[in-house]
């Protein structure tokens, strides 16, 4: 009979077995080796190097050990740490209560940089929160700066163009389109001496759509935005009415049939010519008529009213003009 010592749970168990020959002796050696292999696991009750927290520099809390319950970030449990030795920082899962892996449990944005931008400045350029729709130095893209004569409007560098309605009113004999343009220039230059202005008027040959520059966006003299682009200006729907004069003052509200609210145009809301036009704005005769718009409107009637108020708009009647910066 031969005694075999077999390891089990950290103890050696004595087994009595009959060994009859050399082959059985070799088997006994193999059995003993396998038994001893089960003794490799450390028992925390007997190893002072293992801490209770499972973090820091001990053998089983530092992110390298095979025990996922010890706070090593390998077990997808956001409460167990991220392997940096601090179980309070989270595991990089983007949960703001557990951190984002950068060691700051208050950030929780999952990108590791700790930056969270507000709604009014939602875009991140470097380490600065901004708004690419209106930032002069970061317009549309980071580090895309606008020129001095441009504004960042809806993510594009564009020049603002002033549009106003004249305080004074004029009969239909404007002196043709050149005369209408001169009236707008004389009216506007007293407040904007370095700017040039056109009249929003058409003849049978010329119209804003085929003669005006179409870049930029459009604002009233009080700074309110009329349209974000030429396309929006001629879309038939303005953001605000063109009801402020050259000085930036609002024209008092009046009804659509009140001549104080009417503006000579000969132009529809899409920038094209419509008739009548007071003989191409060359007559103030009672016998001629002219098309007009309503200065308090934002729908297509801002430029052209199809229904008249009982009688046609006579060219001897004074009406205002719209003026647009060139």
C-alpha cells in the first residue's frame, strides 16, 4: 500500500492506495501534481497583501486581475471603478453619475475631455464652446473668420443689407427707375452716407430679380432681420415686415386700404415685374395706375396686392417706396 498526498482547498489529503507496479507509481505522481495545482489561488484570510476595497496597488484591485467584482473596469459595472485605482470615478460608460474615465465623476460625457457646452453655444472649437451659426471667428467651421464687412449669418459669412420704407410719399411720376433709385439714395444717405440704395420697383423691362445684386442677408434699420438670404426675401414670406423708415422708426399701423400703409412697387413678392407701373414710373396722371404692396405685411402682399380697395391705385396719389442697399 502507498499513501498519496492530494491537495484540496489548500490542504493535503492523505490517500491510501495499493501500488502494485511501476506504472501505478507514475500514476500516483501525476495525481499528486494535479492535486497540488488546485492550491494556487490566494486566500484573503491568509494573505495580508489583499485589501478589503479591491482598489489601488494590491494584487487583485488594480485592473489586472481576473476577478471582475473587485472594481477593475472589466466587468461593465459602472459602480466598480475604471481600473485607475479609484472606484469612485466610474468605468468610462458615459454615465455622469459614474464618470467618463477621465477621473472626474462630474463630467460624464464619455469623451474624456470634461467639456459640456450649453444650448446657446452648442459647438466646440478647441476648448471653447461657441455657436458656428453666428460666431464671427468660427463661422460654419472652427477658425473660419468673417471679413470686417461681413456677419456670420446661419453659418455663412454674409454682408448685411439694409432695407427700409421711406417716411415720405411720392406720386407715380418718379422719373423712371433712375429717378426712383435717386429718391432712395437721397433718403438713405443722410443716415448711411457710405451706402448706396436702389428702389424696389420694376418696369416692363427691368425688375429686382434681373438687376439687383443677390448676395447677403437683409435687415431693417432697427437691426431686425427681414430675410436670411435673397432666396428667402423673394420666397413670399418675410421674417418681419419692412415697416421701419430710414431713421429706424416704425411706421404707425394702419389698414390695408389706408394709403399710409401702401408702397409703390410694380413688383411681386418674388422679385418679378407686375403691371400697372404708372407708365414705367414716368407719370403722375390720374388716368394711370400703379401696383403697390403693404408695408405691414409679411406674406406676398408686402410687395403686391392683387385686390384693390374699391378703386384702382391712381398715379396721382402719393405712396411710399421700399429702398434696398446695393
